[in-house]
C-alpha cells in the first residue's frame, strides 16, 4: 500500500524527493553525482544535459536557470532534511511538497536531452546491468496529484518508463 494512502505523508515526501533525484540521474546519465551538485550540472544554463526549452534567448536561459534553482532548493530544503531528521508538520504541507515534487518530475520527463560531442564527452557509466536492469530492480509507484479524481489521490504501478511522482 502507498505511503500517502496509509497516512505516512512525510515518509512519502522523503521517498518522492529521493526518487526525483534518481529520476534526474536516470534521464541525464549522471550517476556519478548526487544532490545539489547533480542538479547544478544537469540543469545548468550553460551546456545543460537536460534543457527545459530551446535556450534560444535570454528568457529561455532565465527559465533554465530558475528551474535549476528550484531543483537545487528542493534537494537542499526537502530531500536533505528528510535524510537527517524526521520531518513533521501539517499533512497539508506534505501534500503540497508532493505536488511540487510531482511537478518537477514531470518537468524532468519533458526536458530535452542535449546531444552533441560536448554531451557525449560528459556521459558516465550506466548503473550495473545498464538502464534496463536498473528499471527492473526499481519498480516504482506513481502518485498523480493533479488533477484529483473526485478529490482522491490515484496510484498506478509502473515497472518501466516511470512517471512522476516516483515512489520506491
């Protein structure tokens, strides 16, 4: 059963935050980095591995940098405290954090992988057994928070091509 439906909202937030970082690693191929250094490298406005737009003008560059900072803030302000303490707070805040994590996971899913010689040089080794083995070992549960179905959270099991928000 799902953490949210069982009432473990803050545990669901921490699991979703860890899964978001793993999803960024999987989409970018950067398994050698973690946390804030990972999202800075993957979403940098200068030569990102994953781009949220065409990076054609100043507005595009500003959006890319802003999204990088959202990811960085999420890692530092939501995931990291969950790894060192037992976060507590109103259930509503946990649901809002899950909504943010879901939005960010969808943005990772939509991001375009930048190709070219400069990106090939930055690629690192895949996880042991390759990405397919990674997906088989890490079946995930996706909780979609928007749009709500009759005010309820809906869940779906995915074994390949996980979709946001990802819960291990």
